[in-house]
């Protein structure tokens, strides 16, 4: 069985490599046009914190409600 898998892998590998090799990423590494101020930075960090910690905080705050079997 390992010989069959090796044969299939040997035939499929060049095809898979060719498809991956032709993909191009469109990344631009230039600096931002406008600098962000402290207000925008604080709002961004606050939103990310809320998005990450909000759901877990909600669950912990309502843990007793989830324990009840009604």
C-alpha cells in the first residue's frame, strides 16, 4: 500500500506545485498616506479589545444563568 501512495503522490506533486507557484499576492509595502493620531489608535485598540474580550466577559457574567437547567 505505501508503494501505491508514493506513486500517486509522485504524480500529483508536480501538478499541485504548478498551481501554487502561479499564485501572486498583491501586497503593497508603502507607508500609510496619513498618520494615525492617538484618538484613532485608542479607538482601534478599544474596539479590538471589546471584540476579543466582550463575548468571554458576557459568558462569565451570565455563568449562573447557563448553569440552570430549565
